[in-house]
C-alpha cells in the first residue's frame, strides 16, 4: 500500500479561507464556454474532438438565445498538448481547423492562461485583420502563416481587437456568472476572495447580491485594466467608490463588519504569460529564437499609472510574471518613491524573479507578492524546455519572505481550479522534484485572510484531504 500524499494527510481548519488572486466573473463565464482543456493530438484528431464538443454543447443548450448563438466561445486549449511541425515548434493548428468545424460562425477560443486566443477566419474578417501582415498593437502579437496572413493565434493586446466584438454581458448574465463563480469557490472551501477583474457593471450586480442576501463571499474588489485605454475610466471608478465607502453618507459601511464587498485599487498588466510565451524575460525563450516575450506597457505609461493611482491613495496591483517585467516594475516603483511619492504595490504572480529584483523590492515602502504555487503543477511540464537554466528563478517563496516581503497564495481562477489542496501539492512537489525551498509556514497560512474581524465565525474544516464543512458568518454553506 502506498503512503498517503500530502493532500490525503491534510486535516485542519482554515479561518477565513482566502483565494488571493481570482477573476470572479470569468470563473462563472468561462465554465459556460466550450471546454477545451482535453484537446489533444494532431489537427485531424483535434477537429474531430471539437466537433464532438460542439455537438454536446448544442444538445445541452437548445434553449439558448440568438444573442448567445452569434459567437462561439471556448476556453482552456493548450498548444503543448497539440502536435507541432518540424523543429521550429510552429503549431499545426490554425484558423483553418476552426473554419472546417464551425464554418462562417465567428469563433473566439481563449487559451488556458487567458493571454492568447485562437480564432477563425470569420472572426479575423470581422475584426479587420484578414490581410497580409496586419499591424498588431503595442503589447500584442498577431501570429502569421508563411503567406503573411494571420494564422488565427492572437497574443495579449491583439486578442482585444477581436474580443471587443463579442456581445457585452447583460446584468442578468453577470448575475448568473457571479453566482456560478460563488458556487465554485464554496465547493473548494473558499469564503474570501480578492478579485482582480472588476468593472462598474460587475460592481452594481455584486452590491445588489449583497443587498438581497445572495452573497456569501467576502470580496476585495480591484478594477482591472486589460486595455490601457480604459485606465482613466477604471481609476475614476475606483476613486469614486472608495470615497463613497469612506463617506459618512453611506452609513459608515467600511466600519460595518457585515459589509461583504470592499472596493480596493487598480490592476494593470506589464507582460503576458509563460505558457503563451508572452511573459517578459531577461533571456530568449529556448523554444523561440530572438523572442523574450511582450512588454504590455512602456515604462513612461507604467510610471504614469502607478503615480496616478498612488496619488489617490489606492493600491496598484501589477501583473508581472517574467523576471524582466518584475525588474522593470521594481526599478520604476523605486524611482517614483525616490521622488517622494509612496504607495501600496501588489505584484501579481511574480513567478520568475532575479535575486537583484528581490533586493530592490525589499527597499520599497509597501510591497506584497500574490503568488500561485498551483501554476507549478502545469508549468513544470515545459518550464525547463522554455527557460533552460533560467527556470531556477521560478517560485521563490522563501527568498521573498527572507527579504521581508509578505506573500499570499491564490489560484488565478479560472486559469487554475481554486484549491487549497493544489497549493499544498505544488509546494510539496516543487521541493521534492526541483529543490524549490518551501515557504516558512504551512501553505494554508497564506490562504487565511488576515482580517479576523471581517465576517467572524467563518472557517473551513478539512479532514484527510477532503472538505468536511464550510461555515460563513456562522451559517453552514
């Protein structure tokens, strides 16, 4: 009989069980898309799998409206599961596969990391991209076929050219998305979340859920800026909501321990993701000569966004996965602080870090890192293949703590399944297989919200790797 795993052995209680990095609405929305996580093999196999997935989806969604049927959306594909051509690693899957399966219906399929899209010719035509060597936006990439036309793969800001064409979610759909997401978090034992993707429409629906007694999550709400052109709107929203929150006119809600939704700051993006090779590195990707990833904001814009957020006394959360992105961020924040302006800096992911960057971060006024150990479970399959010796810069929990930088753990849901147990498994495997030092404390220490006064009598009980019960404000969920 094999010995029990770290998951099977875990029993204990976590107060205020906290997922510190999620995309709440997307957690609900993406589960309603075509699920592409299991696509595997050569193009012909993938096309057959797509046909089967599409038939199953249509059979189970016969009552969907025409509004929902215009675009075909999906989530979860991973090119590492597809067969590739030759030695250059170019994927054999292109828009043609989607054209053959879905015809003239526009298709928008989001990669498992959320930083690349696979689209068909109809979508490219609607977006005005069906031309030879179309010019991509700064911070984005339109990948091309040998003939110069788009191959159907769009990275980061290039995704948004097509994504803007998708129908906006209605308030009723947002409500369904949030409640479905809440159900997913509850099933994983979470009672507290830090959401990085809010906007005004979501805020209104969330506060209505709270008012109606349907909300059973404690939510720290950041407002996401995937498109830099929306920064002004999102900053104005965050400033206004925080002022209302602090105002006596709203009944002192900030001091009300029963208020479940707290407006926070702004979330911006400095680079892409490792899986789609958009994370900004200090070296070339071993799998793509001459390519170091994508810088989504130039340094003057990054500086401007941080300065304006800090001047409004709000925290700024910055997506920085690659080591070069984290170093640019540390340098920029240090320069701002040297000019006399200080504020709260949150680094999201920080998966790859140089020791020199950690030393720079340690000198900042207020910096915290929000990490996802669970990404190790996915990324370890190709981390060394992409990064070579630079893979040793990954998941430096202990070094951040040794430098006095607070760290928190989360899932990045829906990119990964929200799961305390996956966090524990990832920490254990990273230490065992790659000699990555574990954090100072048990993994659950970093998934317990520190504000014990916020929603008291809230806890999750685990026994032998299973969730026994979840209690929220004294009520069993």
